[in-house]
C-alpha cells in the first residue's frame, strides 16, 4: 500500500500532519505547497489500495479530484475546517470536517481525533491560524504557563509566515522540508531548544518584512473596515497574511483586507472578519469572486484581476458595514 499525505504548507497544515503521524507513524509521499496552493489533489494519480490523508485544504475546491481518486481505487481520510460544500458518500472516504465554527482549525480537529496526545503541536497550529484566544485558553487548561504559550504563539506565527508567497521561491523553507525538520520532535519546545537556525531565520525575515509592511498605504480606512495595498515584491507576498493577522489583533472591531499586486495584471487578496464584532463570514464574501474561498474568520482571493479591485473594495465596505 502506498501512503500519501497531502497538506497545506502553513502552520495549521504542517502541525496537523505532525500530530497525525506521531499518533499513526508511517512513511509517506508528501504533497504540499505555498499556503494558497489548495487544489493539491490534482497532483496525484492513485492506484488501487493507495491511502491518502488530506489536511487543511478545502474539500469544496478538491471535490472533483476526491471523486477521481476514489474511482481510481484509493481510500481517503480528510481533515479540514474550510467551507466544504456537499460531501461525497463513499465507503472509502472518511471526512472529519468542521466548517461551522470560526474557533476551530485543522490542528485542533486532529487533536480531538487523536485524544489530545500531542497538544503542544495543536496549539502551534491554532496560534498559526491566529486563533490566539482559543489557543491561550486551551493551553492554560492543558497546564502550560503564559510564557510557554507565547513561545508557541511565535513559532506558529513564523511557520505560518513561511507559507505565504506566490510560489516556493518566495519562501525561506519549502513546507515539506520544514515539516520533515519539525516532525521528529516530540514537542515544539524540544525543536526550539535543539534546532535554533530555522526559528532565527524566520524571526529575522519576519521583522524585516513587517517594517516594510507598516509603511504601506491604506486605500481605505474607517472604524468598521480598512484596506491596505502592497506592491509586487517578495517581502509583500511573504508578509501579507501575517500582517493582516496583526492588523486584526490590533483592531479587533474592524474588518481588514490586504491586496497584493502580482504579475499578469492580477492581485491576491487576504480578508479578515472583525475578531470582536459578529458580522457575515469572510469566506462568503470571498466566494463571490472566481478564485475566492476560506473560512468564516479568514478568507482570500487567489487571483483577482486588477480591473476588479474597486468592485472588491466596494463590496468589502458594504459587507462589513
């Protein structure tokens, strides 16, 4: 039997898989990419008996390939928290999906699935997805002190920061290589103590990119919502997701969007719903555009034509008013 692990290249996807493979060790083929590379199942051709584990990529965006792989004889287990749409009913498909709550990530879903056996890695996943209140509460309930949790928060943020980019050349570390560096460690604290180079590299890169981001202009700003524009630069593609999380944390009553120019007269868009204000879900707005998707609190549009930027901003302002 061939084992294939398919996972989002961000902190949630990586840390969800770390937990799953610690609970169920096996050698596997790794399939991953930058954070926005979510139709990963297109890369796989299965043979009868293959077992595929999928973590932290939208079922809705991969439905046709799930069906294709099942038709090829594979069995699939699917863990996720993004909008899933209609699920398939098949004897060789097992889904562990929660797209109804804004306070759950894939790492927490796996944590519950395996009985909390590697809780610290689940906390890194949650911090990476900017679920800071959820992670702090669960972490303290699990016996971690505040200083330890702040360390896990930094690691989650930096692993997540590493996942943003147009392609792998924008990243400091390929996500599958980063996973393989992290996976042998029983806990994130062991990793941080024994392998300092990765953390220091990401820490330095994050701080440099963040300073550039803070000088970028707001296209629109009010008490209810704000839009920031980044140019077509590597640093911008790396920092846009973490920077919008920072904005959301500093202004929890405001919705945010970060638009990042790309080549080919298109841009990407990151969207965050207000942390403290109950409004419509972010993924619903994103799905009004062709390449949009995500989850209730955080969503994005992968390739928005520049000609539609004003349309997006107008819709964003009305949606979160």
